[in-house]
C-alpha cells in the first residue's frame, strides 16, 4: 500500500460509510478518534489526492478520489484472496473469517496477494481443489432450482438493494451438477426501462460478464441463445453452522440489446437454503 495503516483506516471508513454519513463527525465516531487527529489525517489525504471534500447542504463531506478508489480495489482483491483461502479452501466459519480480516486488512504486500491470486487461479496447484466436483461434494448430481436476486450493492454482509437487472432474468436460476460440470444457468427475458427523461425503452440482455479475482471481467459462455453460464467455482459463498452452503454472490456486468440502455454492474445473491432438486436430466429440458 502507498499509505500508512492509519491513513488506510480513513480511506476504508469513507468507503464503508459513503453517501450522507461521511462528515468528519461521522468518521470520528466510526473510528473512535478525536476531531484534532481526524483533521490532520483527512487534510493529508486530501492534499495527496486520495480524497476530496465537497459541500452538501452546508456541511463538508468526504469522497474518495481516483487514488483512494484504487486503494479500495487493492483491498477488495486482498479480501477476496483472504476469504478464498480461509473460508472457501480451508472451510473456516465465514463470520470468523470476516471478523479476522477486518483486523488485518491492508497488511499484506502486493507481491504476496498476487502470488495468492496466481495459486487460486491454478486451484492452489491442484493440491486440494482439483475441480468443481470436489467443492460440490455436498450436492448430488442433478438439476436444481436456485432462487436469486440481483442487487445494486454488496458490502460483505449480503445487505441488498434491488436492481433493475433483476427483472431482466427469469427466476429461478438453475444449478447443474454432474461429474463434469458445476454451473449456474441464468435465462434472459425482455425488460422495459424508463430513462431519466421519461422515455420508455425495451431491451434484452445481450452480453453478460462476471468478475474473476475481483478485477477481471470474464465473458459468460452460453448454454443456448438466452441462457448464460456462471461457473459455480466463481461464486463467493457462506456456510451455515452445519457446514452447508447457505448463500452465495458474484459480481456481474450486463449490456442490453439497445444502446440507449446503460451498461450496468451489480451483484447476484443466490439462496442455497431454498435449493430444490427437480426431475430433469439435463439443462435442455427447461
């Protein structure tokens, strides 16, 4: 990181609070620091172009600049690799992993995180996770209905804000599990969109991408004309107290058939607690 741990705490806090809660008093309360200490730190970050100060209704609030957002991207990558090792690979409790990460974020070097990312991409040298079926040993082979929701924001605790993109996909999704694949299938449908100018537009999902290793967008493969595939291995998931997968999430980017509809990014959360096996031998039956 290019900043000290103390400075990183302020950048992280501004990102966590965002919106109307980034006045200096809110930051002081969140970090439990004195106003004088916060003033010095915030001024330094502003001078070095990590943050900016804006006036909203007569009150100064802080937002991240490009350099500050870059720091957050690095933190998100660090968190992704940390959770992939301790939660997904080793199987530690998700809440414990989140709690522990919040005490050590920003402490790992770029070299170390890049090495973790490389090992993750190679399934940790195939020493533990040789393929998707190893991760999915708790699911029997078959086709499952999988409820989901497309949301605008995900803060690590699965707090949802509905997205317009939710209406552009048929519900539920389908989880396909057999000896050669473990994929989630999403089917697109026509969606109507009202622009800020009041124009009513129609469109359909034309391109769909998911995030791999936090920053790399991967173009989804297609099962058929309107059905997109997201590999289960790209889903970040939580387990319940019995060790079963309870909920999962993946970041997506969608582009519609009409250029008047804006490109949008969101997250999909999948509710594995409501997973339901159906009488279907292959994905072509639905």
